């Protein structure tokens, strides 16, 4: 396969639907970096030298985790693990009406977390997969003796929604995520002893647009549905049910100004919680 390195064609296909490789690989490596053993060269002094393990339900989410991780955890060394097999197995089990998450997926997450702790000696582990949030307790219990904290990326977001109170609009783009997200919201409310109400919307079109690489289309579809649902009934906050949906912040960096109520993302809430754990300082 011959690949072009023509910089002028940065928005054009080089072969099929592939973008310009020089720009693509350069941008990718600026976000992800490569494996190394030294501390990051710059960032928050309270984070430099810290290692964060990130467990994903699919490898494509790594880019999201690294981008937002660098934004909210500057100076931390981000170490990722995860593959598409977990997501595919979950999707097929969900479609067949079998119990989810599959036990094999939970077992995989336990192995991933244990590997990060043993091989990379991380200071904390975050599970970034919303669909797999039902596996959090099993992972936490399996590695408890290590003393390494385990964070489920959505839990801080749910706590924030419960603190705001009132009625929560839970928006998802991927059907298998919906029940896991709603269950976590209920559990969080129960644990804090506060009542919570919620309504939901699943925007499958946004998922398909994202899968095709149309991030702007994904964000427009989400914005349209959020506006629509807020117009139909009273809501006090919006919860974006998946890490991938945090791409909405690229188009609406101040979402409360756009939508009139707080729009909570796991990227911001989850990584800010990790920052608190690693530095001992509350997010400002």
C-alpha cells in the first residue's frame, strides 16, 4: 500500500477514507506519547511522577482518555489497557438478552487492573467504560490488598448530579450503556440518602456519526436532543452517559451557557476526582 505524505492534503483522503498520515500520526503521538519510564517533563508538580492506569472497554477510547487525561491531569503518566473484544462481547450478549456484563468481561477487567498495578506500579486505576460500570466492585475487591485506589469514571459525575438534585436528563448514544448508567445513578442517590428523578434519551444517530468520524455531526445531534428534551420538561442537570460523549465539550466548551443547566461529563468529573486523589487537593 502506498501512502502519501502530502501536507497540503490534510483534509483529503490518501487512500480510501484515510486522512493525511503525517498530520494524523503526529497529532496522535502528541496526545498519546510512547511508553517511557521517566516522569513527564512538565505539568502539575503534584502530578509529575504519578502513574495512572486506565482500563477501557475498547481500545479506540484510549484517545479520549489520553486527551482529557492530559487536560485534567497534566504531568501524570497515563498507561492504557483495553481492547475491542470486551465491547463486542458485551454488545452481543446484550443483543441476545443474556446477562450483562458478561462474567468474562469482568474477569478481563480484573486482569487488566492487576497488570497495571503489578507491571506498571500505577498510583491509581480508572475504569473508563460506562457500560462495564457493573464490574467496578469486582475489580475493587480483587486488587484491594494492593492499596491502589480504583475509580469508576462515571461515579463522580453521578455524585455531582445527585448533589445538584432535582431531575436529571441522562443522555446516551449507545443502547447497551443505558441500563448500566441508570443503575449507577440510582445507587449513588441511595448511598447519599437523597431522592433523584431522571428522564432519558438515547441518540443512536450520534453514535453512528461518531463511528464514521463525524465529530461535529455527533455533537450537533447531541445538542439538538438536549435542547429538545429540556424544552419538553423541567430538568436540573444533564448527564452524558459515556466518555466518548465528552466530545460535546469540543463544540460547547461552556455547556451550561449553551443549554441553561449544568451538563456533566465523565471526562471532567472523573479526571478531576482522580486529581483530588493523587494530589490531595480539591478541583478548582
